[in-house]
């Protein structure tokens, strides 16, 4: 099923298209048998892929990889959409975030990997494997996991008299937030992050979206979904009482400074964050720790915040070679080790449960130095548990990239100037999403 209008709405600037139309089109190339010389065009932004690709080319010297960084994830999606619309210029393989995978799968842009992945579900952590399935079919292989965890500055928490390891419920987190605020810090920063919003709904076992197997009928029920509404109610209380820093935008210099000076004392975020922390908040080295996520009732459930896949474009004529590549990158131990060494969190059960991984106490910074950022804590023990607790079965919208792009337009005011509530903002967002879904040809309910 193709939704051309959705692709048009996501097109940004012609300059991005021009940048990539020079790439050799996938069409017209001979199908690789694995014995001939082949060049694959791969678009990805993940830096650890470079080292993993070198390992691949050692094993498959006849398959050359033309690895291109197409910019940020959003910029790459724009470039992909432009290439698809133009009918040329798409790569053979692209990195696609887990939340965006369904958008491309239902538009017939990706190769169904069902016939090549029998038994693979046992290799990966359940939540990650389920995230590459669209209508129970895999359209990519996991490439970097994003299970959520509770990262915190122990020095600030100690000053406030809070033991983060004893925070098991949302209510306990709320009480801790008041104590953290009393010593001049914030327990969290959120100026309206759609990815965080979705991850918390997932953790709350929310299911506001459902797409029929034939891709025609779409239900959007943010206003009646229990998990969504429970999170909105709790987070609104946090915002109302100034327990969340709603002015500092994540990934900005202000955010880095707040982490580095202790004004931001913790983060509920994906397990890929250690490499970021060691580089953007070096002054806090040795002070941070990690524990499991607080949940509604204290039960051991979790969600993903981030994480990617490597997918083969349906337009590629080099499917066999492309599959060898993504399978090696995702599942070969040399590739996994190279990616983990670079700071990526593993997707597979064997690595996350290994003694070597769990006993790690250092994080490597950009200079290559091994830093005991978590004060000697075997932090991967916590992160391995977080990965095993991810709830399978969460669904995103078939136009999730667009939905997250416009989240701030509808909901942002609930954070920035507080002229509306989160509920009012999400209601407006739901209305927007339903209208957009109808424009794309879905029967929206």
C-alpha cells in the first residue's frame, strides 16, 4: 500500500535531494551471487558502523561498502523520501530507527526478510526483535538497542537524601523529584520530546495505535488509551509543580551544561546514553550511576527509547549481498564486539548476558580513554536487565516520522508557556493525526 501524499508532505529541501541523486541508483545492477564483485550503497549515521564494516569486508572482500552519512535521522528520511519519489538514488541498505520502520514497510519500500530469518527471534532480546516486525514480518535487522534506564547523579541524590535504587514507582519518583528540586536541581528535563512521550506510553502498556493487517484501517485513540492517559496525568503533575525542567531542550549546549554542572540530576533515557554522558558531562565522571526504570506500580516492565535497524530497500537489485551485509553487522560477533567497543548497546541475548559485558565498569570517551564514569559500578548488569524487561507488541503510527515532527506544534505549549495542559495538547495532536491519516488514504477510526 502506497501513501504518496505522505511522502510529499515529508519532503524538505531540494538541496538534500540533489546531494544524493548523484549516488548510483540501485536499479539496473546485477543480482549478486556472492562470488562477483559488488558495491553496496549504505546510508547510516551511526559511527560504530565504520569499524563493523571493516570487519565485514575482511570476510567478504568481493563486497565493497560505500558507506555514506546522510546527516541526522530526519535528514536521511527526507533524502530517502525524495529518492523514492524521484524513482532513483535510493541506497541498497539504510539505517532506519525502530519507530520509523513500519512507515517504510507499509509503503512497500523495504524488503520482507521472513524467508531469511527463521529462528532469529531467539538470538535477539525479545523487545528489540519485536520492534523490527511489521504485521509479524521482519523488515530489518536490529542495529543498536535502546532499552530505557534511570541514569542519575549520585552526588546530587545523596545531597537530597534520595536513594535512587529504592525508587520503583512513579509516585516514588515524584516524591524524589521534590527533594531534588529542593537542593537546586531538576530530576528531569523535558521541553516536549515526542520520543520520550512514546517510550513512556509504551512502558505504561499503552496501545493508542492499531493498523489492520491489510494496512487500510487505522485507529488512533490517545484520548481513551489507559496507558497514555495515566502517563499524561502523572507527568502533568510533575510539570505543574516545577519538578521538570521544561526550558532546557535535550541535545543542546544548555542540556550539556546542565548535566555537567549537576543542575540536571538524572535522565530516563535509552541505554545508549553512557557514551554521550562521558563526553558532554566530563566533570561529573565517577558521580553517575544507573538503576532500573520507575513504573506505574513498580512492576519490572520497560520500553525502548531509540534503537535502529538496518533494512534493505525494495528497489535494490543486490539483495543477496545486502542481506549478507546486514546479517553480518547485526549478528556476527566480531561486528557486535566492534560496535559495543564504540559505545553501541548490543541487541543479542548472548552478548548482553556475557560475563565480559556485564562486568564492564568503564566508558570510552572520544579521546579513547577508559573512564569509570559510573564510579566503578558494573552498569551493564542493570542495562542487560532493562533490555530483558522490554514489553513486546508496541505499535507506532504508519507515519510516525511525520507525527513526531509535528508533536511540538500541538503539544509544545503544554511545556513551554503552560497555556494548555498536556491532555489538551495531546487531544489537538490526535485530531491533527487523524486528519493527516485520512489524507494519506487510511480509514481512520
